[in-house]
């Protein structure tokens, strides 16, 4: 079933006939669990298609290592590429069986099945057999193009239940693909790579097979309006061709600009939204982003008049281009923190899915339905929960970032805390530090609100309060690190000693949280260095001397 053209989806007793675009095509409401590459896959309710269907989704995107690109046998090209009985073939056949079971589970719920795939990705034995180590990353090379078309053919022939391909060219992950190799040349070059690749895929997937192609822009043509327009002008639109773009430029950082490419060109666009943000705790603490994504974050309020600055303004100004929403309920980034309770990403995902079905709704009305229907809150508790969630967005922004992004975006991410560079402008540095104090005050208010709400059951109450304390204690560590960096930059020995004591106390209280609130997420760690190279704790220990 191609969900852009067939409207028959109903959930929660609500008809989703409202989920139809201005062109008469049904909007995509997709979800994906983005497992950590090389790590044990998430145990998540959102792996279950019946769960996301109930939430309002009509399609599931399976992650990179659940893609048929890794599970085809290549026999139509050459049976010796993955010969029967080889360890490579056994791995591929086992992968195929797993994928078919996953797809069958989605089809049983009458939701569509999409596979996200890195391109270009071939078996190592194929690359060696054809001697294309230096050329296979070029989609314009005749042999690469031939093999790519054969790959697409096998994917849809061997996995006929899958409805479309989500193409990623910004990076290539091989952590869980031991027998494949991936690469693409000039990934951000429209003429050499993006346009010819998109044209091949459009012909093979959209035209020949009447299947869906979702082409991701990230790290290829997502943050350059001229490059985006070049691609849009060169590739003929098709009802089955959709371009996927994150709601802000680059990655999911609050202070990044709203994407200038949203609403541009002549191709339908689906907007990517991360519900458990990898740079902001991964759902370990309250962090309500759906309001800002839909109605606009305050940091985008000063965009030029008439500019698209939110999903609502995108929908209102260019409804013919609005293809829908694609959430990542879980994942992005690497490692932890690992959550045990999915309350906070669930809120973001449910609101996004419900809004995408009928964008005429206000975000506030959907939020209130979540509070009453999903959390069984009533009366003043709904208002308290609303205040808690909106305040969480401000607390994260003030405690994690500096104005206009002068503070390094990646000084903290995943389960690590790095050493931040101070803002160069003294006045802005002062404002940044004041923001950290304001953030702590907000987190204290969030804890008070969580404690004041009459939650439906003891487990929800324990997690709501515990996760609020998680945010407070973590952001106390953040504040001490940022003040220490400032004191060091200003050779303030008194300040250094003061904030070392605050740092030690913050870690002590943070580390004690799991004893009182066992449902909270795993903790950040002082020594984590995979994606945070310059650990804050090492700097603090040097300052102790």
C-alpha cells in the first residue's frame, strides 16, 4: 500500500481522513527507533507496530541494520558473490529472515514498511570480484549504476512487502554490517552525486515499481539553500518522491537555525523530529520539544517576517509541499543514557503524530488530550503538567546552550560531559552564566510541579518526580562546569575552589538518585569519551592542583 495515495487508516477511534495533504494525498506519519550502531538494540515499546499504530502512525521506518540492502543474496548478478554455505551467505540469510518477520508484524497492523539504507552499500565480496574499490562510491560510474539498479531490483523482488526506501548518504555506518562496505563520493555535490543518484532511484523505485522514495538531505544538501534549489530544479517531481529534512539546520540542537530549505523547491517534504534528543538527555528528564517544533521555538521568533519558522508556518504557507512528519521515538547518537521508562519521548511522539494527522489542531489541544487520555490527569493537574513541560524546554535551552550558539554544541552529548569553551564576548558570557542560574531555578520549579501533580499511579509518580530530579541534578553539574571554565579563563582561584566544591556536591547528589528513584535512566559518566573527547572531569582534577 502506498500511503501517499491510499487513505484507509483509523486509530484510537479517530478517523484519519484529516491526514490528507492539499494535493489530496495522505500524509506520511512515520516513526523509527534509531538503535545505537554496534550496541544492543533498544528494548522499546516503539519496536512494536501495534503501539505506534495506536499512537497515530501509518508507517514504520526500520533502522539501517534492518534494511534489505544488507539481506539480498545478489544471485541475479552472480551466485558467487554470496555463495550458499559461506559465512557471508549465512549471515545475509539470517538477516533476511529477521527482516521478513519485522515487516510481517507491521503488515499485520496495516501500516506501511520503510527501510532506511546507507548508499552506496555493497557486499565486500562484490566489490573485490568486480575490482571497484576505487569507483563504487560514484553513482555516475556505469558499473556502479548497473549494480545499484540490480540491488534495488533484488530488494523489492526479495522483500515485496516493503513499501519504500529511505536513502541516507550523509554518513555510512558499518558497525553491524561485517560483510558489507559503504561509501559515496562528493556527498554534498549536486551535479556529481546527489542529482544522478536521485534520478536513478526515482526511475527504479517511483516510476518502475510505484514505490516510495524518501531521500534524506542531512549532511548532503540540508543547510545550503542554493544547493537544495539546484537539486530541486534538476530532478522532476513525482508523487512517490519525498525529500526528508530535519526541522533545524545541521543536527538537533536548539540554537541551530530553523531550516531555510523547508518550504523550498517543488518536491514534497517530510520533516524529521527527534523525540529523545541525543544532545539533551535522550529522554532521561523532561524535555518537551513538540511545542517548539510545531508552533515555533522562541529562538526563531526574530526570523524575517513571512519566513517559515515552524511546522505550522510550513503547513500554512506551502501546504502542497507538506508530506508529513517522521519521528525518531528513540535513538540518535551513541551509548546512553538508557531510559527504563519512555514517558518523555512518548509525549513528544504522540503530540507530533496526532498533529501531523490534522495540522489544523492547536498543539495545546493535543497536549491536553495527551495529559487526560494517556496520563489520566484531570482539572488543575493538566495545567500543572503543561507548565512543567513548557518550562522544561526553557530549562534545557538556558542550561545547555548559550545565545546564538557561541557555546560549543557538543560539549555535552550522549552520556558524557566535556569541557566547554567560554563565550568570547564578556557581556554574552555573563548572560550565558546567568542563564545557567535561571535554568536551575526552573528545574527546581519543575520538581515542585512534578511533586504537586496527582499522578494516576505510583509508578508514574515515582518516575515523573525522579526524572525531574535527574534534570535538576544533571544541570547543577552543568552549571558548575561552566562556571569553572569561566573561573579558569579569568584566573579566578577563589572561584575555582568554590565551583570545584559545587561540582563535587552536584555529582554526589546526582549519583544517589537511583537509590531513591529506581526507574530513572542510567547516569552520565565522568570518563565517557566516545563522542566527548575532552572530558570535564579531567580538567576539574587538574584544577584541583
